[in-house]
C-alpha cells in the first residue's frame, strides 16, 4: 500500500470554515468507495487528506473532487507530485460567472453531484455511457452548469419564469462568447390549446467528439413527471429551498398562495422524483434539517420506494451554514 496526500483548494476553507476538510474527506472517500472519511494530516504546518491504495489507478476519481487542488505521493520525507486528470469539459466560469442572491455554493454543488452519482450500483461502470441528471428545483442553473462541466447530460424544472429566462439568456451569451458550437431554443409548451410554460433545449459541442444535451421546463416540480413523460434519469439531484417559496399548490401555503414549507414540498415531490429515476438511479437532496429532520426525510424517501444510503462517509455530510440553516444530504437508491 502506498500513501498519498491531497491538498485542498483554499477557497474550500472560506466556504465551509473549519468543516472543509471533514466534508471533502467524506466526499473523496465516497468517490474512492472507501468505508470511512479520509484522515486529516498536517505536514509542515499545511493540512492534507491522506489515503492509502495498492494501485495508483484507484485514485482516478479524485479529479472529480469539489476541492481537490493537488495530489502527492509520500516518499520518506518528500512529497512527489502526481498527475491528477480532471474531467471538466468547460471552463469553471460556466458556473462561477452568475452571481445572485440565494445561489448555492459552486463547490458544494459539485460535492452534492459527486456523492449522489457515486452511490449508484452502476457508478463504476458508467463509461462510456454518460449519466443523466435531473434537477427538479433548478433555479438559475448552478446544478445544471456544474453537471455540464463534469460531462453529464442535464435537465431541469423551474417554477419561476424569471429564473428560467435568466439562465437561458446566460447560457446563450456564454456559449456565443466562448465560441462553443451549439444549438439553443426556447419554445412555448402548449397542451389542449393552453400555454403551460416554456422549454429550453440545447445541444452543446465543446469539441468535435463531445456533445451534451440540456432540457429545462418551466413548471411546478410536483408536475415534473408529467413534463418529462416517459423519460427516466440516472440521478435526481437538487438543493431544496430553505423555506423559500417554490411551489403553487399543496398544504402549508401562506397568504400569498405559495407553499413556504420545505417539508410539505418534499413530502409531495419526492414520490414524483422517485418515479423519474431509472432502476438503480439515485436521489440526492441537500436540505435544511431545522425544517425537516433526517429521520422524517428518510421516512418520506422510504415511502416513495427508495432505499437509503447511510452510514460511513455519508454520515459525515451534515454541516452548519448559518444560525438558521444546518444543511445535510440525503441519498437514496431506486431498487433495480
């Protein structure tokens, strides 16, 4: 067994403060299919994450990591740099350029995608087929753009037409300025003569041998299955709102007529999302445990026919964001 150490990107510490190494240690352990979070070590006053493997090829998934800056092999008292291949298909500014209130942190979004996709039974056999992702609460597209960057086909549903239009405008402008070959259309969705919303469809080719697809609908997330029909996805991944209105129907509505209860929203939406998963697909949801306990959320997922992924490094993903938000990640699998 050879020992390697991983240097984390400094920005991770600004985002997660003293929890950065713990969270990323859990994420990387999941990517490497290890049973426990990676150990933290300090060398010459600098903190690293340590891992021991028999075959260096086992470390290939580290390139997907949300905060992996560099990899070194320990050789007596020396650290020898090791090449770390990254899967990114686009520059990171596809994710970092948009700035707006309520945007999910880019590193956390990448972590959320990684730990969800890695939980699937087929995770080690994805290539050459690319997993497909649905974010049914996609907002202005942080998860969609992160998924594209990692090389996945992405899909979304967003209730707010303004957020939908902002993402469509950004994506169109970005692709043109970067001179990336693409087609992108936004068309109305009609049924029985009624206007139901809009649909964005794009095909993006960052290079001749690579092509990615993106589809986004406007609409209520609880109608996601109706919007996508028979389409099924390898993963449904979303950062649930922390008490922010994101629905127009259901119990728990305020005077505005819009549901502000994340617990009510998830109870109604998770069975819909579970229906949209392929057998063996994974649901990954980040949510505020102050509004819904992990036990209660697990019950919602179980009633929807999903199997919880729990324990080991998956038990290390909860963290405090601020005084009103304690964020955790629930991952569950649809039986094959």
